[in-house]
């Protein structure tokens, strides 16, 4: 596992992994990667409301 992978942990059970960094000018950069949502999050929705 790379250092970047260790830092970019899933923070949203809805299926997004964020890596946030501040550049030298103070601007926040948020890189978002879609990942599968966790089962607890998916369990809140009716089966027909989920993408196939």
C-alpha cells in the first residue's frame, strides 16, 4: 500500500474516498474517488432505489 493510499481513507460510507490537501497559497484541493458504498449505508434504501 502506498503512502497516498494510506492517507486517502474512505471517509464517507456513501461511496467516496477523499484526499484533501492545502497548497502553499492556502487553497484546499479535494480529490474524490468513487468507491462502492458500505453495506450499512446501502441498507438504508429500498432495493429499487439503488443503481443496478
